[in-house]
């Protein structure tokens, strides 16, 4: 009975029976994977509730302040809750931190001083950090303040270049930045356990160096977070995993008391620090989004696993592949031609709750050397915990996609992307055989 209803509504939403049958056949094999994802979500859900209970979050915490924001109970409690979840001494969680890049820039600029050196032992950091660091010359970069940068790339098999890292560490090295997610690169994402090995190695040589983890897209994917394996600072965006799709803005820095204090005095002003910064009306969404974040992250992960398993048998290369364990929510699919990248993104867009009638096209974007097509029909502009995709129109013609506030939406979006490829004759229906 319900099966008939489902078939009917998929058909009426433009998914042909061949596409639907192929997708549902793939899904049957994924039950054990999904069970594991649900168990991690269950653990993390309880972790979040426990932290909220221990901090005695109350109804009054959901209200905000205005003006200077002195004595903002809800803001201060939320920071305590984040510290509980990320297992750190302290945390700064603010709507005044405008995005992930800002959170990372703030963490770096507040904890480095002129003459210090920053080291990335995991290769090139996320694109936007190139300008923060000054890898690409930029106004206000760390380089302008006399902070130098060194980088050690991963070895060709994806492992750490321990010898190179040993040589790069020196008496000026003050901070080591470790990006958990591959972002838009092809290297593997780092598991929390691998991050732990790297931090132990760095600290065995220089115990006092600050180890920072760019945690974007990684929160709640595993049961542990990077501070549990020695990170001094863990940094991310609230319009990705930890905002649960409800946070309309914001970033967080969780870490040692010293690191967080430095960040607070830089975010507002020396002398003022964390005491100012009104939360306005966002606290309820910050709390409720954090509460939902473990299950929202699980929904996004299921979507990523489904997509890998759907596209891999059709002959497209997928990173991570259909079997690999997951450490972030990003999925890459390489199509090898521009038309397929465009069709995929148009399919994702057509599945959205907002702006589904809009047809995305490739366009020139600042900071990119090729046209880029982006699909996003989001409640929060630019939110990438919501189902979204983007693809640079250049070889190898890959799309990167992530998110989905519910598994059901992620699944529909992925079926719609395949349908879009079928509609344009880019995937033949005869290939949709299990
Ligand atoms: C998204 C992301 C950032 C930057 O966050 P924005 O909110 O886009 O500024 C930094 N690092 C990684 C790994 C990311 O995924």
C-alpha cells in the first residue's frame, strides 16, 4: 500500500520508474551502513543532551540580549555546552563570527604574533585560507603582520610526511593547522584517530606548539571530536554540521582557556573580550540546531553514501568510494564532461524546497579560475548542511555535493540528479541495471 503511494509520488515528482527501481535496489544493500550511521547519531544525540542537561540549559537561555550584551545567560551557557560536547576547557560561539573562514582567521590571528610561524602538515589548506595566510597576497593577511607560513604536503599515498614535518618544525613554529575534511581536494579526509597520531607526533617534538583543527564538515560524523585526541583548538561554521540547519549565521572556536580567551579579545576588543556581543534573537536556533545536528549530520552522511553507491556502478569515479568509511559529509563524483556536471547540479536544484524552479548555470566567480555551477535551494543562504552541490567547469569535471537536512530529501535530490542525467541522454536507461 505505502509502496504504491511512494511509487506514485516519485512518478509525479518526475522520477521515472527505471531510475526509482535502480535507486531502491542500490539502497537495499546499504542497510548495514545506515545502521552504523544511526548508531553514531544516537551516541552523539545523547552526548548533546547530556551537555545541555549538565549546563542546566533553561527556557531563559533561549532569549537573547541587545546592545552590549552584558550578562547574556544563554550565550554563556551555550559556550559551556559547546565546550562539553567538544571536550574542551572553553568555547566561543557567536553570531558575530560570520562564517567558517572568519572563525579560522580569528583563531589564527588571535593566537599568532609577529615573528611566529604557522605550519600546515597536511598540504594546502582550504581555498579561502590562502588569502588569510597570505599564500595568495591579500590585504590584512597574516603575512602582512610578519607571520610566516610553511607547508608539508601529504605523501603520494595520502600518509603524513613525518620526516618533512620534523624538518619543518622550528623554534618559530607557534601553531600547526590541520584540516580534517578534504574540502574540495582529492586527498582523503582525516579520521579523528589519524589526526590524533599527527598531533602526538608534533607534540613529541614540540610540546608547546598549538594544534588547531579545521573541523568544518566533520562535526558529529564520528563519536569523537579532535580535542579528544589532543587538539588545542577546534574550529568550524554554524551553517554547516553543528548548526543543524537552523543556525542562520555563526562560527565556533572550542579549545583551551588561553586559546579561546585570545580569540575573544580579538573578536571584540582587548579589555572587553567575551563579556560583550549581544546574541540578539539567534540563541533558540543555535540551541535547537545543535540539538538536531547529530541526526541532520546522519541524514547528510546517508545521502553521501547513497550517491557513492548509486554512481559508482554506472562507471563514474567517486571519492570517497562506495565502501570507504566516512569522516566528513562531502561526496565527489567525477563525470568527465561539462554537460553531466551541469545536469547533476540542475537535478539537485530541482529537488529543493526553496527555489526549485530556478535553473542554475555556470558563471564566473571571484577566486576561481574557471566557471562554476552551484545548486542550492536553501532556507539559510549558502548553507552547505542543506542539500547543495557545486562543480567547477574544468577537467576532471567533478561535482562536490553535501548536505540534506533529512535523509528523505537527500535521497530525492540524488534520484533527481540521476533523472536529470537520464533526461539529457547522458546516462542511458539501459545502464540502470543492478
Ligand atoms: C567550508 C569550509 C571552510 C570555510 O567556511 P566558510 O563558512 O565557507 O567561510 C573552511 N575549511 C573547510 C574545510 C571548509 O569545508
